[in-house]
């Protein structure tokens, strides 16, 4: 009984430590993609994952999809985006990693503290290993509470196949390709509004 309690206690402590490490806010980093004088501009926000960079790959690919349709994008970590208090954009993209079946804390807090998302066009991207239903629902809920205009909400997985027909292809590669297509589709959707 003591060894079982010790094992469970050790697992719980390790889980807490890993959660705290993964949920930390990453360093400030901004990448500008597109023409400075572009008519349509997007802000794509994410918090870098400690273990994988699926978030950065998906966000960059989404930005390149927008670029193919004539948009420009600022791809910013949460820390960098917090400093952009005066900038306005035509589209806000929130890319949240899933930890413990919920969107990452820095992205959630950023949305909660963001000054004005009311009636702004937003897109939600939820990333995870494969179990993201609850995380996606919570991310959408946070955006609805800010009265944002949610254009779409997509999920991309690290381990679970992102396309049933492409089970032999790399999940990351499929996610990146799909994010590019989502960027193009979103730009076209907004062009027709």
C-alpha cells in the first residue's frame, strides 16, 4: 500500500511539474509575413510549446495561406502580442495548445485580457496530441464571452491522424498543409463579406 501511494504521489508531482513547465509564457518573438502596405492584416497569436513546435509551424503555414491571397500577418508569441496594444487587425487568430484537456493558460489569459474583440473577426485553432474536444470548446467559449465573430474553429493533432485518407503521411505535414489551405479559405471568405 505504501509503495502504491508513493508511486501515485511521484506521478502526481511529476505531472504538476510538467504542467507548470508547459504552461509557462514563452519568450517574445514576432515574425512579419507579407507586404507592409497590405490592405488586409492579421494577427496570429500562439504560446510556444515546450516540447514540439507544431504551433509555430501551423501558424506560419496559415499566415502563408493568407499571404497567397494578398494578406499580411504578424505572427506573434503571447509575450510579443501583449505589447501590441495599439495595433488593429482585420483578423485575429488564436492558436492554443492543449494541456490537461484545456487551452494553454497564456493564450486563455491573453484572450480574457484583450481589450476589444467585440465584433472582430477571429479564428480559433486548437492543437493537441489527439484529445482536443474539451479544449476546443473552452477556447470557443472564451471567444464568445468576448463577443468575437468566430469565423471558424479548427483542430490540428500531433499524434492522431489529421486526415483519415492520409494515415501513412506525417501528422505534422498534413496539419501544416491543412493550415495553409485554411489561411487561403479564410482570406477568400473575408473577401466576400
